[in-house]
C-alpha cells in the first residue's frame, strides 16, 4: 500500500510541475458572401490562461529559466483555495472547392481538412501548488487538502471532409479522430498531513490515473463533427441587424485501445520517506518498476474537448465602418467556464480591418484582445491576440497568439 501512496503522490506532483496554463482561441469571424473558385485556409493558435498563475511564473515553463524560491513563494501567495488552468495548441489546414456537386442545389460544394490538437487543463488547490513548488517544509505539522484536483493532457489528429454552402458559407464535416497520447488524474478526495519532523505522512485519498497505451503511432480511433451555420437577422434597413454564427468543433469521442487505469481508495500512515525523492530523474518510471504498481489494462472511451461558439459576427462588405461582435464560447470540459465576449470591429476601407474585444470566463477571468485583418484580391491575412496585456506585462495571467491565412484562387 505504501508503494501505491508514493506512486500517486509522484504522479500528482510531477504532472503539476510540468504544466502551466493555456486557454481559449478564435479570431473574430469575418463573414464574406462573395463566391470563389477554390479556397485554402491555414489556421493556428497557441494560448495560455489561468486564474492564478501569472506570466512571470508561466514564462519559466514556456521559455526556460530557474524558478526561484522567492518566485514560488510569491506565486503561492496569489493562489486561491481552488484554481484552474488550460493549455492548448491548434493548427488546421482546410481546402474548400468552389464547384457545385448537386444539380438540384447548386450552392453546395465539398471540403476537406486536417488538424493537430493539443490540450492540457485542470483544477488544483493552493495546497497542491505549495507542496509542488515549496516542498513540505512550510507545511510540517499541517494538513493539506488535495480534494477535487484534476488534470488532463491529450493530443490527437483529425482528418475528414464534408459539405459547405457557397452562398451562406455554412458547412458541416465528419472527421476521423486519431489519438496520439492521453493522460489524466482525478483526485476526488485527498488530504495529506506531515509530522513536525517531516518523516511521517498521514494520508487519505480516493484517486484515479488513466493513460494511453505505450504502443507507437495512434492509440485508438474516434469520430467528430465540425459545423458552422450562418443566419441573417433583422431587416436590412433596421438599426440592429447582422449575421448570427453557430460554430462547433471536435464534437465527438475516441476509443483508446488497451488504456491503463490505476485506482487508489485507501488511507495510511508511513514514515522514513523524503518528499524530495519524488523529483529525481525518471523517478516515476523507477517507482513503477521497483514497486510493480498494479494496473487494469482495457479499452476506454473518452469524450473530446469539443468547442462551441454562438455569436454575432462582422461582415466584410458591410456599409458600416463600425460593427459590434458579441457572443458566448464553451469548451466541453470540466475546467472551462462559459466565456462571454464582446467587442468592436472597425473597417476604415475594404482591404483593412481591426478590432478589440473583451472576454470573461474560460480558464480565467477578464482579458482584452486585439486583432487586424488585411484583404488582397485573393489573400486574407489575420493576426491577433486575446490578451494584449499578457504580451507585455508579467503580472497578467495568460498569453495568446492567433493567425489565419486564406488563399482564394
């Protein structure tokens, strides 16, 4: 039993020490009704957001550098009782044909696409952060609460195709999902307490660890639906009108072949254990080999961290130089809170536009973003960030870079 204790603590702390927060993404959608022959789009974003990990701390993970005791202590003091974070990277390549494929409805054509998806997210207590980055010395003689701690990491590819409407730009596609890696840890109930000497630990834990199989290449297979629908609202001469967009991505699941599951539900007391031993090189693998941790190996079905957005979008060929954008976004996972966003889109002339928006929710709280788009005859380039202050201030709680390039021919 003591071996399992050490294993679970090791997994929990090592997982937390290898992450920092990343968050939500989307450049504001620009609705363009003009027809085209063919279209290729490249979309990429990297984003970070959390409730309590400031950029001074997070950049040590992103760009390297020593995490000093002073920085760890300063960051620990800013933690709440419970905190959340998110990490992500998304790169997609898409082709849309401009040729009609149905005689009865000439507005519909075909499209294909592929994407690389990488996500980490979770919830953690301030006690877990302190234990991971300050060690157990500040907590000798105290009880630490680790309940409701959760962390999940996954990477998967999607490849598929479907149909799009040449007039409304609505679309729906079906994709094969190819999982590359998966890991999660869920501590439903957990507490630790140390004696004054630090050589005895009392613990009570109810935890579960799941991870994908060690086989090379893909770990299983699944399916997902992507969609985007545009609806006009309001009369053309009305003061308030526009286009409502409903977007969904990665709405689906995948099945992991021979996934490994470790479950711990027990309490115990043990002594002669040094917490620093957990952070030695390859300690987790060594512990598995030495203590022969028991695992159940069988297939598991996992829901994808799907994305849904409903909101008003800006239109490229509007007669208005100023347009409002607003709506709600949601990732379908336990750590993400519904995000509200609102902003202004400014288009001084047809080839150029820029805008600003504020967001609240997601993996953190309030942020301000900026974006700009440049239109040539056959080329559209958009670049932006959902956290402009995070790009320059170490005190902010996130980073965000977004890029989209579309070529029509």
